[in-house]
C-alpha cells in the first residue's frame, strides 16, 4: 500500500472514530435511557414518543430546534411544595428575624400568620401574600444583597417534616426530563408563581436552567448608584404575578414563542398548559399528580397548596398526560448537584 493510500485509510478510520465519539457524546444523553427514574409505563412512553416525533428529521411532526421550547412550573413540579411553598418558608424566617424591629406585624396579616406559624392563613393569602412578605422584609435591598441572603438561607434551612435541606428535595424524574429535553435540542424555561429573583439564585445549580430562562412573579426595581457603585434596588411594590393566566402572558413577554411542551402540577398551571397545547402541530401537556404519601405527599382537590381540580378533570379531554408519582416514578428525590 502506498503512502497516500495508507494516509487515506488512516483518515477514514479517524473519521469513523470521531463519528462514534460524537454519537457517544450527543446521542446517548438524549436517549430515552436517560430517564432512569421513570417506570416504563404510559407516561414515560408518551414523553419519549413526543420527543422522538418532534426531533426526527422527515417526521410529519418534526419541529425545528429554534421552536423546541418547553416550560416547567417549579413548586410541585420540579421540587416539593408541602406543607408550604419553600419561598414562603424563606419569607417566614425573614419575618421572624426582623420582627423585633416591627411590633406592628403582630396584628397585621400576613405577618401575624407568619409569626404564629399559621400555614393555612398564609396559604389563603396566595402568591400576593407571599410577595407582601418578601417586599416588606427586603425592601431597599439591592438585588445582589437579596441573592446573598437567599444563598445563605439555602445552606442551612431544612424542611419542617422531612428534615432535609430544601435543595435536596428536587424530583429526580423531572431533572432527568430537563436533561433529556435539552439533549434533544429543547430550550427549557421555568415559569413559576414564586418570586423570580429567589428562584434565579438556585435554578442553575439545581436544574441547569440559567437565570435568563426563569420567569416568575416580581416586585418593582430601580437603578441607583450607591457609593459610586451601580445597583438594582428592590422596591415594596408588586410588578407582576406569574400565576394562572399570568403564566402565558409571562411566557409571551419573555420568551416570545409559544412552547410546544408544558409541565405543571396544579390548577395554577392550567392556562399555561391550555395555551401551550392549543397551538398547531405536535404538543405535549403533562401534570404531576401527587398521590404518593409514602415517599412524598398525597394531595389534589382539597389542598390549599398546589390544588389540582379543574386540570385533573379536563386532562383526559385535552390529551394531557397525568403522571402518577406513585406508579410512574421509580425514584422521587434527587441528590443535590
């Protein structure tokens, strides 16, 4: 064999090896095998079938990568939310720490409920009540100062009944789903009723979702220069509630594309699921049903937190996948990244 022939043969072998390496690096992580915490039932099969249909070139359901947008609720969909929203626990801790300087809080809701640990009254105040607590305890802080407080709280705070760090209570199946979708060319967004600045501190480390892909409720902010340093200052005014009908509005405003897949767990996600799945072409709507009291919590229609009633009734008619946490998930919680 001549020198040129040997060189060509070596080149072909190198290209074959490179192709195999590329397949190993990119094809395998995006395969259904990455959904290890899902039992092989109808829910997992529906997810894999949808992803296969929209990512296979030549498929009648093929969707170009730039249009592969998936949106996820956070509380109850990516991490636990019982017996209270995790950000509510954060706000309660802040209220208690600052209460000596605010004696009027003892007789003013929702601060009175926070100081007394009245979870039912706090839940009844909804996202607006939560934001009132956050505004009052963090008004005047810069966004950087707020982020530091959140990080420090997350290091030591523990769930009141599970006695584990909140950061260890993310759902393994949903984190695998996020990774699976991203490996299949999707952009993944979190669309939460909770405060956007709270969640942005944690989302990238917990879920691999960068801050710019987190949408949530917000308070007003203002640009200032303090001691010669430009800062963003948090103001005691509600700007936007990213819940129920606010979720499609937030997606439209900050993403600019209608998603082709939406994942939630409560009636607060109904409009997001409805808007996503009413678009043309192949769509996926999925609801996490909390029916596993042994490993997590069991609740739906009667719950003040994460109430699932209308969406559960209409899921079948609308073609939404209802995931049984008890039957469809092999594992529930994932270790912190």
